[in-house]
């Protein structure tokens, strides 16, 4: 089974997915392709993936999707004088020099919609369509980014970044599971789908309120 996974979903789920699949269904070969939501959706549309995770289910037509979980978003930056603590208001976030993906990418659209609802504007310092580069630039002090906690947990625990949950309002996004355009369920895909549900439920239970069932 070829499963597409985004970088942030990979940080959250990949290791446990592989471990659980190996434990429960050792005869199933699970192959992961990592790419941004939009690339995962394109590959599902042309049937080069069996299933995939996506934060942007509208990126391709003719691809069936189901919501799995919602995750809170965090302001992320280098520790120092501008570290707001555990939480930060969205209006304060909008005053920071932000490192975000281009328009049309799921996370950017999510934050833009929140800014529009709050009748404010974002201060965009850099447009970077790579989660790893967004994280690296934030850690180097060149600006701040917005990501789910799972994407930066290791750097936060190592002291390289802070992560403040965005509040007033809380900003969140939904992770979906999507299926190839010509998807036809079989024993292997059903097994992987079962593993996904199990791992998602475990992740929600262990998240300390950062994740919720969609």
C-alpha cells in the first residue's frame, strides 16, 4: 500500500503507523511518500498513491476524503525577548514577521481566512513552500512561522524554538485521509485504514488537548 503523507502528519503519525502496521499486519507492505498536501492530492488524482493524508482536500477534484482530526496551530520562533509564553493572541501573531507558504497552500489559506475574519492583515516576511525550511529560518531568528506542535516538538524540547498556542481565536486545521481517484478497497488497504484510525485515536488521547477528533 502506497500512502502519501505530509511532513507535519509524518512528524505526528509516521513512526507509529509503521510500527503498528508491522505488528498487526506483517504481511502488508506499507510504503510512504512524503510531500505537501497539494502534491499528495495530485498523486491521488492520477492514482500513483493508494491513500494519503491532506490538509487541503480541495486541491484535486474527484478524490474522496474523510476528516480525521483537527490540530491546534502554534506561533513558532527562536527563544528570546519575543517569546510570548505558552499562548499568544492571533492579533499579536499578525504583528510578527511571518514565514509562511505561498497562497494556495492549505496552511497559508487557513491563516489568511483567520486574518480576514479578524479584519486584520498578515505581515509576510518570506514565502517558503517547505516545512523544514520554514522551521530552520524561524530557528535562525529570521522570522516566525505557524505550525502544529508535532512539527516542531523536537526543536522545542531541545531549546531551539518556542511554540506558543494561538488563541483569541484559536486557529486549527483539519487532517483528512484521501483515496485514489480509482480507489478499490482490498484486504491490504482495509488493514492500513484500520491502522490509521487506531494511531489517530491514540495520538488524540496523548496530545494534551492539541488534537481533537474531526
